[in-house]
C-alpha cells in the first residue's frame, strides 16, 4: 500500500471544487493507495503523464477536461505527494 500525502492548502482547494471532480479525486486516491501510481496508466481517462519544463520530475493526472492533479512520487518511502488540483490552462 502507498502513503498519500497532500499539500497543506489542498483542503481549501477541494472545498471549492465541483462535486464530480472531488469524487474523481477520491477514486484517484483509492487507486494510488491500493495499487500505486503505475496503475493509473491502465485507466485512459486519467491520462497520467510526466510533466516537462519547470514541473519536470512531477506528474499530472486528468480528473476531467478542466482539472488536473499535480503530484510527485517518492519511491524510497512509497509515498505520493499531491501538490495541487488545478484548472488546466488552455
């Protein structure tokens, strides 16, 4: 099982999100907790991918067309650190 740590401001962000996005985030957390972040690649709806540029070393998963989870993986302590849930800027 994986440990999921969340940024201290994430509670405030989640409180402002639409209910469907919160439910998808809970599903995302359940998958990561039980099977690890590699399992997310088996679900095409999450479109999990590595980030480039200033966010290199972090990953992104899609919650819906607008919202993304930004997170990093710490394999040495089997931990996932959720940094932000943010609207995608087009």
